[in-house]
C-alpha cells in the first residue's frame, strides 16, 4: 500500500467530511478536495446545476483507508 502525505488543509477537509458528512464544496475548500483527488482518495462529480466539481466522493480505496488517513486506527 502506498503512503499518502496530505497537506493540513486536505486533512482538515477529510476529517470534517468524516465527522459531519458535510459535503459542501466551495472556493474555500475546492483545492483541498482536488488534492484528495490527486491522492486517489476521492473523485469529482459534476452536477447539472453546479457544474464541474460540484461534489466529491470517496474512491473505494479512500473509503477503506479513511481511518489510516486521518490517524484514527479505531475507525474501520
């Protein structure tokens, strides 16, 4: 398994997303989500109304490794 190093901003978005299930994307967090895409943790989803990168979803590997990625080994 590949080691993934994330910026503080990407980790904050990831932790917030997992803790609250809040998936709002705006200009304040879009680059952090893009970093999660580059790391293979999430993928962008386009919306009819909101256009490209309207939302981001976990990849299968990203979801499986979520506890490891945020440093919470108790999370499955």
